[in-house]
């Protein structure tokens, strides 16, 4: 008896074959892949978007969603769910044919419904538009923008739902993280370690880890990485984490390495290499322990080296200046690819697969909508030309700003690690309160704030 | 089993443009409607021609795209698979009007109609075997849901379906997950969403203002359903106050206290933590309760296992209320007659089988909800597979529905139907593998969290820690 979701199943099968080596007959899309599979088989790759560009695009929509979430005052879990939906969407659809900001806007609308932190369509559209165009909208302008964008976003919602195959039930690493820390960590290390691990979980939303590993495995990797900073007994942590989270040492190392890699995207310069001898001295003990305890994982040598480079960079202020200028250079060097991308994705959503019945129908709707837009624009060519120029400039600025923001975030994260490392207990208490304040500012509702107090008072 | 479908609906649809996904179905007609849209009966064109209930979700009222209720129902049903839970067969999108269609395996009966049939037509109670089998299967499905951290939150007779087709004849299906939730995080009161659900099955801790749902609220509802199967009328039939957000439901509490007696802090230690308790204390001084006694209402011997099980389901303290898992092990299910897979036909029938009427079908309504010609008779909107939340207001519940005169009772195929009894021993629950991407909670954590004190916050849920430190 064929009980598959007929409409989605055909699309699922053909799409899945382009992402995974195995073809699945039933209605379940395999949502977990190896990193190699994700990077090699991405739909964007076939459209000439290289891995580096796709990584930058991923950073871009993650930043976009974080800022959108702050504007809309939704909790972190909703932002995480929206980012997760976006990752899965671009696992199956190409960046070349889907504007990432429109898709991200749709994913935020959808995440609000799934996580029961509803945001109105109007608010999402306005916040998205204001973010993209860097200006606030007044009353009459709001309505005009809403009317223009509404149909596009609603069609996008159907597209995203179909692409995700209605697999909307999402778990995040936060809960297993908190439970494990409460249960296993010694009292004096809890606060420091928990906050490090929590930040790692937030930051690794930008990676594809959630497409490779289950949430509790990611939590284990974050805890392991956090445990390294205070220089505690790593071997016992590894054993506890592997046993509690049912994860192998190799998997644990892989997750830890991928989180670390996030902070290594700052390009290395020759100066940092000169400083590396000092780095070796600083982190000698952890590296030797890594090597001794994980001989079965050849990549651990690379991880050790990465830790060394990461720490040495943070001690050299001049590295940051160099990194910034090099980052800008990279953006400039990618301008041709970016321009090409812009031509394909301006105000338009196109689907990757044409053999999906529903997607075909959606494509027709989009074509009709696009024709309407074009007919309007023909009436005012000057306005049209201005809009194109504006969009081009804004998009490039958006990417540039995204790069700068990413760099700032990484620098802040690195600096925080060092800062936390040398903090005394009194400062910890002060910082705890500021964290609660930050949680309030991020729009957490009263119940969640109360839960924060409960956790901090009794468990952390 | 005869095919009662009519082909008139096809001719009435011939002029309209059909969405492509509709080609795989033969539409029979409308079988119900509720808050969120219409429900249709259709049959698959490809063999075997299965009856399908198609539940239509219009775009949400706010015009904010796909209905959040539809999204949540799909989200949960995609995660679960169990013999006693309704099966979501397919999801279709109609891009023309941005509506969603959820296709379910069709179930011919539901407990509301079965109880009503016994009350109005048969004139006597359901037989012991049928009551026990229906209850066991309901608990079996509910135990599966609770083991996967899902609270249904709207259990009532109209949401408990029973299959009519030959292959699954007499199997119970829990339906309507529009209000169901995964409860690893604090759940807001339903009134926050403006959702109206039947108050008769609402647990006392919710009536007294508890802000936290636990799986115990479902068990209270099961107790009410159990009593209703025995007596053929709702156990606590109160009138709902709808004045403000989370109003004090005095009348519903009255109905409960008159039967079970007034709760005391000795028996319910966390009672003082409930917001409306103070209001009730004031009210109590004006009223004096002479408890009728649950055993007198349901006509059960106080020493019988059936009464013991029922009273444990209707325990005031949610921490002490029996769980679905515990109930499945109760002595009531180990006595003869043992519960069976076919709730209608026992393997050793001792009583005459009752033939229940099939659902009325409005064959003049197409997928857009328009009626092409005036129906010859008014057809009542029945309860349907994939029942709508809020499909029953108080008014429609209390008014008897006219039966369609030409509706014939269907002959049940009892020949060759092999029912089997579930062994009354440990490991009773059928094992259903979960979807691979769903993270499994640790077994001990499930035990710890399942019976959370409603007065406490969910301390396991950590708030976001998004901001960076400088």
C-alpha cells in the first residue's frame, strides 16, 4: 500500500538523490547528512556558487534573522528555529534561484507559528524591509510596502513548507545542554562552563552542524569545548559526555572542531605565525592531552593546531586590522560572482526542481506575479532603474556589513573567552545579572525570565 | 461492506477547475465543518479504494498565511505513528487560495455518536466488552502520546474515532491535534490564544487557574469519557463563563464538587498555589456541598476494579492522578471480558452486537464549500475524522440532531473477523519506532518530567542567552 505523501514524495525523492547517496522510497526525507555530502552536493554548487560564497550567504541570512528576531522581539528559540528552517531549505534549493532574504523572512514567519511566538505578517514584512533598506517606514509607506510584499511572502510560505516537506518539529541543543550541566558538572565550574557552552550553541547556529548531528550531540560538543577553557580534567569530561550523550569520541571531536572552525574564519597572517611559538607554550597541556587521548582520530592533530592558532591570534591586536582589510578585499574580489547572483535573484523566487507537481504550480503563480510586477515597472522606467541601482548597492553593503558584523562577533567571542578565563567569582556574579538583563532586553516573556531566575539561583 | 458513496458530486464539480492533487480522489461530499474549515469524504481512485477524510484549512483569519493550527497539527502528526492515533496520509496545498488540505484515514464512527445512538435509539448501555476495549485502546494511544511528550489537551468523545472499514473494524483512533502540544516547555493557557474548547472535560487544576498543562489533564478527560461511556451522558455538564481571559469557571467546578466533594489541602497539597483558590474559598462559605458520590452517579460498586480505576482518573491532585501507563496495567483490564482489538465484536460474543449508523454525507458541497443545488433535507454536520477543534459549541451539543430518514444501518461483517485479546502483563505497549531525526529523551527523564507539579515552573527549560558579554 502506497501511503506516501504523493505530492511531496516525488519531489522528495528526486531532490534527496541530489543531496544524499541513498534513495529513499518512503515519505521520510533524511535530514541528516555528512559534512562532505552537504558541501559537495548542495544545489547551489550546480549553479556555480562555490563553497566559500555559499558559506558567506549562510552567514548573511543568519545575521539577517538574528537582527530580524531582535526587531520583532521573539525569543532565541524562535530565531534558532527560523535559522534551522533556512538551513534545511537551502539544503534542497539553490541560492541562485531563491533570494535568501525573502526566504529568511518566510522562515521567521513560519518559526513564529511553530514556536507559538506569533508575529504578524505585516510586522515581519516591515522589519525585513527596514533591515534590507536600512530605513524606517512611516504610516503610508508601511501600507504600501506591505501590499507590495504580501503576496510574495505568502507564496514563499507555501514554497518553504513544501520544500521542508512539512517536517516542522525542531529540537535544539539548549535543553539537553542545561540538563547535562545540572546533572554532571561540579558546582564551582557550572556557571562559567554553562555560559561558555550556551554561547557556543548560539554561535554554531551559523554552521551546518544541525544538519549533521542531533541536538544532544551538538550539546555534548559545546560542553567539551567549554570545558577546555578553564583547563579542567578533559579526559574525564570526554568519557562522561560520550557515555551520557551516546556519542562516539570521533563524533565528539568533529563537532568540537567545527565549532572551533567558526572562530578560525578570521584569516591568518604571517604575523600570527611568528607568534605561534608563544601559543604552543600557552596551550601545551591541552594539546598533549588531545593527542594522548584521541589517537583513533587522526584529525585531532589538526584540531590541536587550530586551538593554538586561535589563541595566538587573540593576543595580537594587529591581526584584527589585517583581518579587516583582507576581509574587505575578499568582498571586492567576489564582486563579479555577487553581481551574477544579483541578476538571478532580484525580487524573485524560483524553485530548483520542476518535476514536483506542487512546485510547478507554484512556479506558475510566481511567473504571473512577476509579470504583474514587470508591467507596473514599465510604466515608470526611471523609478525602475533607480530601484535596480538601489538594490545592487544595498545588497553589496549588506554583505560587507555582514562580514564586518561576523568579524566583530567572532572577536567578541574570542575576547570573551579570555576575559572569562581571568574573571574572579565576584565579577561572575555581576556578569550573571547583566545576562539576565540582556535576556529581558531580548524580549523574553515573564515566564521565561522567571525560569531564568530559577535556573540561576538553584542550578547554575 | 457496501459502498454507500454517490457520484453526483463529480458531475457538480465538472465545471470547476480541479487542483492537480485532487485527481487522485473521488470526492463524495461534505461530512462536517468547524472553526477552521470543512471536512470532506473522498475515496482514492487507485486500488484499494480507501475512504479518506480531507480536512480543509483556510488561510488564517488574520491573513497571515498558512493557519498556525494546521502547521501545528501537521508538525505533530508527522512525528508520530501508532495504531490508536489517527493517521495523516497526505498534505496538499491549493495555491489558488493558499489553503491546506490534510488527508486522513477515514473513521466511520466516534464516541459522541456511539453514545448518542445508545441513549436515543438503543435504550441501554454499551456492553462491558465494548466499554473496556474502547477505554483500553484510548489509553494505549494516549500512553504513546505522553511517552513522546505530547499532550492532546482536547480529549472528548467527538475526538475519539472508531474505524468502520473491514481491515481495522472497531479500532480506536485519537484525533484532532490542533491543540496538542509537546510539553517540554511551559504551555500557555488556551484562553491566551482565544481558543474555545468544551469545558466539561477540563481538569480542576486548569479550572482553578493553573498555568501549566501536564499529561494529567488528559487523564482527567479520559475519566470523564469513561463515565460517559457508562452512563451515556456527560459527567460534569457545566455552563462556561466566557466574560474575560481565563475567567473563574464557577459552574463547572460546582458540577464537579457536587459529585466528588470539595477538594481539601490534605488530599491536594498544592491547591493553595492555584490562583482561583481564594475566589473559591469565598464562594464555599456561601454553599454547602452534600456530595452525591461518584459511585452513585455511575452505578458502580465502590469495591469494583472499574470504580477504582475511574476514581483514580478523577483524582483531584494531578500528581496523584493515575497515568496512562499505570491505567493500562490496572486490574480492570485483567478481568474478563478482556479488552480486544475490535471494540465492537468480541471473539466470544456474549451480547448482541449493535449496528451503528454511518455518518450523514452532504453530496452537494464541493471543495470550495458551495452547495450546487438545495439539498432535499437538512443534513446535520456530524463529527468526522480529523475532527475540528471547537466544532462543538454548547448549543449544538445539547440539541439532538435529526437523523437522515433514508440512512440505513449498515450490516457489520462479523464473519471471519478475528479479534485478539491483549495479554494482561508487563510490556503490553506495542513498540513503535520513532522517526530518526527525533531526539529521544532519556527514559529516567521521561519519568521525572511526566508528572510535573503544575504549580512549579519548567525548570528544565532554559531561556535564551543570546546577548554577548562585553
